[in-house]
């Protein structure tokens, strides 16, 4: 279902990318490069393959948990509104954890590895998300009472919304900036300027960042990418470099506590400096 939804929207995404490319070229501010777009496309295909592999067991697990749900949520507008809000809140914490726990950052670092930001950057994802356990954050939703189909579909819609915030062509959306995640807020999220590091984790609603103290408005010009850039377009290197560095650090660390810190501590505690967005 999720696959078909995003697949069905693919022509919209590709049309928007083509439009943005032409728009930026006309204004001589083109942020597209073939090498960058090619690695984004390859990473998107690899990520799709990865999620296809785990789709059936994950659905099975969600159904098992849903069988013990806390509430019966009748289909309708109220349930839909609750689902939009609850799923986005779960996304906020999943995204925040993806930046603050190295085991999860090892996957999410791929999304942040480009020094460019345009609509095609939204496709820059990781094959290893299932291994990092991002799916754990959707389990409370099916336990509360939303059906697995509702949760998976809403997750796909949330990602579809986020496609549109990966752009430099929109400066501000006015009053919507107060409530919604916008291109301006997400540019901050992709920037490695010191004051922008690990900020604006929002999916759809920026209110979570405002509420939980992680909001920073766009004030200075964004410099995109990692604090320690990778200088690579190789999809395999972009996917696995941080896993390799993390496992090496865990092996080199002395004592169980130090090893666990390398695996599950914050990325800036990496022995080798890793590829964190946070300064070290
Ligand atoms: Zn992120
Ligand atoms: Zn992004």
C-alpha cells in the first residue's frame, strides 16, 4: 500500500524536480549536479529494496500488536485527525533519535551527506533504516488502536509531505511557518552551521520542535552537509561508511560500557570523530 502510494506520486515528484531544476538554472543558482542526483536516485532504489524485504515481517508484527490494542478507534474524521497528529509526533521522536543515537545515525547520516539541497535530496535515504530500528516508533501507534494499514499509509504521506520541504526556491510561507514544517525550517535541519546542528526534526508540524526545545529559525545562510564531509558519490560508501566506523570504534573501545557508548551513545562521542553533524 505504502509502496503504491509513493510509486503513484512518483510522476509528481519527478515533475517537481524537473521544474525546480529549470527554475534554478534560469536564475543561475543551480544546485543540481548529475553525480549528486544519480547517487540520490541509487540510494532511493536501495532504500525501497530494503523496506520491501522487511515489509511482510513488520506487517505481521504490527498485526500481532494491534490484536492487543488499547482502544477501538472507529473510522472517521476524528480518528484521521488523531492519526495525523500521533504519527507525526512518533516521526519527530524517531527523527530525533536518529540524530542522537549512533546506531540510528549510522543510517540517517546518508540523508545528510550531500553538500547540496534540492528536491532530489529527499530521495537520499538509507538501505539500513530497518536495521537501525526506525520501525520501532510506529509500534505504539498500532498498540493504541490505529490499524497497521492506517499507520503505514500515514507514514508514507508524511514522507510525501517532506519531499516538498527539500528546496531553496521557497524563502518563507508566512504565517504557516509557525505551525508547519517548511522549506525554511528544513534547510536549517540540513545545515552544518554550528547554531543549526541537530535542530528542527519535524515531519509535518514544526510545533513539536517548538514544544520540545529543538526549534531554530533560519537566520544565517545555510551550509549543507556533514561537519566532516565525505566527498563521495558512491552509494555503497554513503550507506555503510558510518556503520563501518561505528563497529571499528566499538571494537577498539575498552570495556563493555565504552563499547555500548560507541554503538548507542550520541554520534559526537565517536572515537574517530565519526561523521556527526554535531561538533566534536
Ligand atoms: Zn535528519
Ligand atoms: Zn531532509
